[in-house]
């Protein structure tokens, strides 16, 4: 298509007309049509207009890769941007006026291409075609091109005039909707994340986009899509309809409740992917469900079962049957996907609607978003669809886990552990309220005193105004700027590490120490002490949160892990005298005055696992010796090998050196990381790296094997079969890289969790009252000290997956968690 701008009056009205560079579309009649957002710098860069084409830069390379994986090919697709002109030097999402001005060109492309399916790449394209915002809510849905859409607003003269004032009689600008009439109305539309977003997320969202593109390919090729909940009727069902469901051995449960933890309003059940009921929580329904859940031979399926089990307990229903949680299953099956999108992405990309969108054969429309936007407001039908989709997800994920040999581990370890963790949260831990009150009073006094010091040094500036502080220190005073993150995510920071670095560089600025101290004390007061005080129930118990899928390594995520390990000689890391940051565990006491807190902790579990899986024979044999000190041995080796200043270190300093080196080994740290970790120069870091390689040759060979696996298979697996996927990403130079150190770290970290999970299940089966799981530690509260031997036996079991190795556990007993840990 030739440049049509000079012949189109609309183009002259466009804000991009003067400086914009036109990028012509590409038309392939009868194929899929990809509509992107706005031309990037690579698209407008070619001098010859004939070389210009939508999506030919880095985003285009990503798109080509995703299309190939999905079975589509760029050569068979039409391409056009929502905005036809790119702006030199900047990338901007097209606004409503730009969309309106370019609508004619896009419609002409749709008319000539006659697409079988339209792929809307990005939020602006989705809005342009359907009038729907929020690409992350609608991605993967099978939508249709709307006849007309409202894409925003503009100001225009509609004939009205000002009736008074200085502008009396002059035309008045009024706000009006920008309406676009589309060609090819009714054509299927599949929204997908923009390739630039995939690139920004380092390809972690790539598996999602590939499945959405596969759905587009199936529509293009005329393959039928699978429907679910097709037998579900709107409205509530009769209570008597529950009877045939109670005869099933496996059921999906979904509970709807009022906002902010309100009472249960709907109980939804499904026995397959097509039939479901939604009933009121009547006494008849509760009695039937209570009897069904009491049968250990039954299996209850739910998406985020912890929530549903809690709501069932509010109804007086104790879940004694087996539980199968699709929320954790999808994260166990593909743990890399949930880590996309930052912190909130962990749960967002494991949400039921996104999981369903990833099943490319499913005739998927985001029923949840339709309900939220009142496009389909029937709540009972919404609940039934939840149940049917959950059943379909259960069948598909279970099939995948079985095919890859991971189903047995998931059902025999992770799902029983889910119920144990739910019981631990429900039970909670008892808090010494007198000690808590003393700590709160002391920290309030400290905070008041430190605030006074800060205000004396820096009047008028609040310590919580981070941006104001950064502007002051970096722009006005001119201190050396501290950064966090890398690449596009690199930004200025004034976190604790930055403040400590600045305090070292500028010791004359006393207010930096005050800033660090007041922030630290306020964090201890508000994040820990007041949170515990506000979270206490009527029995003075605090309920820790446990997330079975909270980390990419498989380790448990828990707020109990934020409690520092006790050390009788440990001082506040920022030097505040009297700060309780290192003694928070003193607050947690035994359940009853006659009980004792028993803590058991694995020692150097990740180092031992690394030696076993890497087949470092001399180190495995050394760990079997009771007198072997891993860190001391490594420190002595480095001091003798490198010499110089290291040879002058004391025994304690050598052990610290060895501990740092072993940490670097576990995480495949190269010399740049060793420089930062040790605080040494480049040459010394290179010598340390070479010494580590000479000391651990089998481990170095294992690193290479891990890299080979992620390059050939795309994942690594621990001895239990748990996988971590690693998608290649482009570095700043355009090359493709794999995060090998992260893959190396995954093996010992995930394996450590598997060992602890086995110990927790054994302790639960032995009748021990589990209180806390944090790091490599289990804590119980029991009346008899003999229970410490039982806990030790449960933890020192033979781990078959690691050649029958028995990990030693250090046991301590005391009145508080602090005392028990110091006693171990």
C-alpha cells in the first residue's frame, strides 16, 4: 500500500502527521491478521520506505519466534499497526485521536485481507477492535470485532456557544466520544500480550502467548474448540439437586462469599466439565457436604483449596477427604510462568481464568471479567462456570503431571502437606503479650528519640519521602547515586544498602546514620511488632501465613521466615542499642505453661545436597565425618592456595572466608559476583574462582551438565522430579542467554524443601503438634521432652531420592522459640 496520507484529510488532522514516519501494512489475503499498536524505532529506521514493515525490530524477532512455536508463520499473516506513523526518538501508545485518524487505513487492510482471525497484540489494539480495556484480563479470549467501538474522547465544536463572560458568543468546545466503525465485524479476535511486553519480562510470559497464538491458529485452520459448562443453567439450583453429586467420589468445589471475608452465599459443585450446580448454603446442603467430606476415600478439587477449606470450616464442615488443588498444581507444573509480572504476577498468572486461557483447545472467554464488568451478572452461573473450568483444568494438569512422572509426588507429598499447613495456620502460635508490650513501648520511645535527632539534622524532610530524599541527596547535594536493578529495570534507590554505602562514602554526614536508624526502628515496630499485636486472636495467638507455591524454588513462603535466627551475641545490624530485631523469636512461647518449645534444624542441607547431586565424592565422604567443618576446610584451602592477606587471617576469619566461598559455589558465582560478595579486587576474585574450581571439579562438571539440560530440554529437575523451566532471553547486546546460576541454585534449594516436606508429613503422622516451619527448621510444642526424640527421628529419615542419605537435625528445647534454637 502506498503512502495514503497526502490524499486523506483525516491524516492531516492527526497529531503524528508532521513528524511521524509512515510504516505501510503488509497484506496476505485469507490469513490471520496481526494488529499491533504503534511503529517502533526499528520500523521507521530504514531509509527506503520499501523496507518498512510492522514489527521488524526486536519485538518483531520475538513475534516470529512465538508464531513459529504456535504453528503460525509470519509469511502467512497480514500485519498492520493501530497507529500508522511512528515518532522518531520515542515510542508512544496511540491515543483516541490517533486511532480515529488511522481507522480508515486499518479498515482498508481488514477489507482487503479478509482475515480468518484477528490477533490483537497489545491493549491499544484490543481497545481499537472491541472497545474493551485491560489486555491482561482479556488475553486469550475468543472475542469478536465489534461493529463500532468507543476508544476515548476528544473536544469538538458541536454548535454550542458561551452564554456569558469574556467568551460570550464564541464557539464552545465540548467533550465527545471518539467512535470508530469497524470493517469485518464479527471476525474472531484473540488478544495477546504485545511482543515488547514478552521481551521486557525476559520471555517468562512467552508460554502464555504461545498458547493464545495456538488458539488463533486453530480458529484459522477451522479446528473445533472445546466447550465447558455448556449444560449449566442460569440461576440457583434446588437443594435436592445435590443428591446425585453426593454419590460421586470426586467433586469440584467453589465457594462464593460476601466481600471482606463475609458469610458464604453460594456453594458450587461440579462432577465433570459440563455439569455443575450452585445452591444456597442451607442446613440440608451443609449436612450432605459434611458427610461427603468426612469420607477419606473422596477427593475434593478446588482452585486455591485453602480458601475453600477455611469457608467450609466456617460452616462446621471438617475436610477429612483428600484435597487436590489446581492452583498449586498449575504452578508445580510450570513454575516459571507465575514469576512473571512482578510480585502480583505470582498469583495473577496462576489465577483460574489465566490458567484456562493457556489451554489452547478451550473455547475460552474470560467469564470472570464479564461478571466483574456486569456483562454477564448472573452470580450462580458464574460459580458454575468456575466449577466446570476447574474440573477441565484438573483433568488436563493431572494428565500432564502423569505423563511427565510428577503426579505421584504431587499427590503423595504436596497435597497432604497443603492440609498440614492449613492446620498450622488455623492453630497459630501463642505470643507472650507482656514481652510484646514491653518491646512495643521500647521501640516507640526509640522511634521518638531518633525522629528528634533526624528533625534536628534535616528539618522539614520526612524520612518516608524517599523521592524527596533522593532528589535532595543526589540532585541538590550531589552524593554518588546508588542504583538497584539491571538493564531497563535499573533505577535510583535509597534503600538500606544504599544508605549504608553512602554513610561509608560520606562519614561527615551524620544524618545518614540517623536516617538508617529511624527507618530500621520504624520497620521493626510497624512491620513486626504492631503487625503481631494487631493480628492476635482472643487466645493471644498469631496465625502465620504459609504459601505452598510462594517461591520459584518450591520452598515454602512464610512470614515466619522473617524472624531472624537467634544469636546470643548478635547485635542490631544498624547499631541501634536496645532494638529487638534479632530477638523477635522470644515472643513465641509454648502452647500451655507445662509445654516446651522443641526446635529442630537441618545443618548445611543445601551444601550436602549439592555434593550428592554433583557426585563430589570426597565432599560426600567428608560430610559423613562428625568432626568435619565444611566452612573451615574451605577457608584453610583458600588461605593456603592464595596466600597473601588470606594467609594472615585468624581461624575465625578463615571460616568466614570459607563460608562465603561455599555460598558462591552453591550458586555458581563467577568472578564479578565474587568481587562483590568478598569485596575484593578483580585479580583476587579470579584466583578465588579458580581455586573453587580446582577444589570442586565434579561440581564444575555438574554446572556444565545443568547448562546443557536447560539448553536442550528447557528445564532442570531435582531428584523428586520437580522442574524449573528456563526460557532464553535477549541481553542488551541482542544475544540469547540462559540463567544458568539460577538453574544451579534451584536443585539444592528445591531438594531441601522436599526433605523438609517429608519430615513434616512424618511428624504429623506421628501425632506431633507442628507450630512453625521456617528455613530448614521445624518447631513443635509438646508436653514431654521425649517428643524431641520423636521429632529428631522424623527428620533424620533415609531420603531415597538422595541415595538413602540421613540429614542430621540439631534439636533444642526451651520455653520460647528463641531458647529452643539457642539450645540446639
